[in-house]
């Protein structure tokens, strides 16, 4: 449960918290379309999607009770060791406020939905073999935006919700475990830095999933 979700907001405060969402939504769409366009332009003539990677999996982001959800990513290999990556996280948390679930006021539930749009380089700098399977270790740095929606639900009363947007960055790394020529299992551990409510928050971002690469990429 996120501590900044429990502050009572006046109508004017509520209006201010929603304004950045409408302001930045066109920017989010523009960045995503720009990343897809760059990937499309980089495809060599006569080779369909050569070097393009699509990925997905489970994600956990810490912070108070933490949020769980999914990660979706895409990447383009400019060389065997350097990839331009784009990641989208969508994670949720639902928590009961108070020691007991039932109080004189009824059940009070806090819900959060955290989304991240991040872009940046991923560099593969080491590889080895484990059980005759290749393992590739990488580091990554990404920059972008985060969006948080928080909601408090109290039985018999209207829901209270707020939203906020922030610049965010992420620094970390992980490893790929080769399954087949095209499929790899991927694990990541990153430091995610957000800046909601004009305050910085440091979070750990854990991801486990799979990636599919069109073509080959020997390292």
C-alpha cells in the first residue's frame, strides 16, 4: 500500500492530480510509435524482422507492499552485443488498511496501478555455458515516464482516486538462458527511480520471462 495514496484530497487537489495524465498521454503514445518506427527503419532490406526481439513475463516492483503484474518489451540488436530496448510495465496492488479487515467503518481497501514506459540501451558483456546452454549476462539503463493511479474504497461511500505522472529511470541488469535458437529465458533485477508527488522513490524491479528473437544473434 502506497503511503501517498491515503492523503485526503480536496476537489481542487483532485483536479490537479489528474491534469498531468491527460498532458502526458500523447507523449507516451508518441514515444512508443517512435520506437516502433526506429525498429521498422532498421530492418535490412530483404530480411524480415532480422534482429528484432519481443519479450514478456512477470514483474514485481517493490515499494510499501509492492505491486505485481506483467512486463512487455521489444528490442533491436544493432550489433551482437548492443540492443536498443523498450519496456512497458503494468503492475497492481490491493491492500486492506488497518489491523483488522472489518472495522466500524467497514472494509477499507487501497488499490494501486503502476505503469512504466522505459527506453534505453542493453549491453551484453559476458557469456558462458551452463548445462550445455549458453548464458548471456547484460547490463541496462533506461529512461522514460511512470504513471500511478491510487484508489481508496470504503463500503457505502464514493471511491477516492488520484493519479500522478513522473519522470523515471532504471539501472540494472540480468541474464539470458538460451532455450532454442530463437527462444531465451530472461531474468532481470533493476533499480527503478520514480518521482511521484515531487519526491523521489527508489524501488527494486524484478522480472522473469521469455524472449523471442527473429533471426540469429551469436555472441
